[in-house]
């Protein structure tokens, strides 16, 4: 069974503006894909050695559907 977690987070204005600019110039990416890549990379860099996290990161970068 897959659970969906909805995240509502305030981000600093400079990050918001950068994200908007990035998404405008990279139509293959959307907000969810960016956040998935960023969160999984953060977890990998900060001690999460779970291979599933690495898979999410790589699948997100290469635009594979993560199941």
C-alpha cells in the first residue's frame, strides 16, 4: 500500500524566485519532481543509506516513474 504525504512548506523568497525561473526554463520538470530530487539528495548526503532513497533520486533525475 502506498501512502501519499502532502507537504505544505514555506520557502524563502529567493528560493521561490529561483524555482520559478528554473521551472520556466525547464518544461520537463515540475515542482513535485524538483522537491523529490532535492529531498532525496539531502537524505542521501546526510546519512540515509537506504537504497530506495538512492533509487528515488536517480529515477527522479532521469524522469522515471517511481513506484
